[in-house]
C-alpha cells in the first residue's frame, strides 16, 4: 500500500490510531495486531509498539500479509439477499443450511455461498473458516443473518451484539398453551454436563440469558410466540422454552423425539433484525417472511382452531 506521510494534523497521534483512521476497512484491533506482528514500518524501521507517537514528516508503511488460504471452496448457491452495501450483507437463510463449515460439513454452507457472492470482500476477524460471520443461527432455524464485508463493520456489529443493542426478534410455534400474554425469561444457560453438544439451564459455565416472550396466537395444544433476545446464548430460545415445558415444535433435541406435522427441524424463524449501520450511524431494521413450511403448519393450526 502507498506510504502515509505525516502532516501537521496527524503529528503527535498514536500509530494505531492513525492507521485505524486511514485504513477504513481495517478495524483498530486488526491494526494493532499488524503492528505487533511486525508488518508496519516508520521511516523504514519496523515498529512493534502501537503506542508510539508520530512526528511531522514521518513516513508510515503497512505491509499487509497475504491472507491464509481458506480450505473451503466458494459455491454458487442461491442466496436470498435482503440488503447489501460495501460494508454489510443481510441474508434470509433457509432452514437446513449450516452457517459455517465444520467437521463433516465443508460444502453447502452459508459461508460457501457468501464466498462465491462476495469474493475476497469479507471480514477476517473470525478466522479463515468463518469469513464475515458476525453471529450465527442454528442449521434448522431460518431467517435473517448479517455478514460483515470488512473488519471495521465486523467490529462495530460485534460490539453492538455484545452491548445487547441489536434488535433480534424470532417467531416460533411451541407445544402447549402459554397462559401469560407476555413474560421475561431470565435464567442462565450453560453447557449440559451430560451432553457437551447440548445447552441447559444452569449448566456448566452458565452465563446470563434473557428472552422476552409475547404470545401472538393460541391454538389449544400449540402457541405461536414472538421471542426477543436480550442476550444471544447458543440454543437460547430452544432451551428457555423447553425449560418452561413449551418446547419448539420440531425440536427433537430439547423436545419430543416424535415429530408432528411432518416437519424437519424446529419451527423457529429469525424474523426481524435491527442495528446501527457501522459506517453511517443510521439505525436500520429489516423483516423477513416466515418460510412456506412454517406458514403451512400455521395455516393448518388456524383452520383446525376455527373448526
């Protein structure tokens, strides 16, 4: 990249602050790592301290290391794109699609599809196996997921998630009649000590987990609910609802093993997603329609309840 000549307005600035300001698509944490790893020179001398102050006339040069090759191939898989610009990509993920590659799943994932669509325009913060992935939703959960196309966008969206300022609203069909119109579920979730693949209320290494629930429709033996997340623990909605004896329809991990309505996976849809745009500072909110399979069962329940 071209050298940066320090002018009057940038003199006495810290090296990491200057580069973070000049390199618009690289986050400050990534800049600091580049310095520590010896990829930055000031006046032809390698500098590994992020705190040094720059002087008028200094020349700064950054040598971006070649990106590690991702052993996952881009695949031309159709994506339902809800929104896209130079910083972010919003996708309506279908049920059944894994978000990122893992053992036994190196093809057909959202990452494979996004790599084909975006090329090398994806953030690297989560490593080479999860480029652009800021958060995830379960394989059998459908709905909105946001992708970061550069490190700065990734850092902004991650901070918003950590600060619980992202709007995340899910719709689900659960077993049994929920009598309350709304309730707040504030119960810690950790790893199930009997099965490391599962999560459990008050499990090993529990962290606080808060789900706000509103009943949308009642169908006797089933209830349509809206779940708004304050935190984003793994399987949070599924675990919280199962603990209250209202497991999600189709969830054979936390609910009945026998499927009803011939569904394949839990009826859970990430319907609404809202966040502050990392570049413009504008609040943006998006909604998506529930998938056809979900709608089919909902229509059947409405017909049956109306007699």
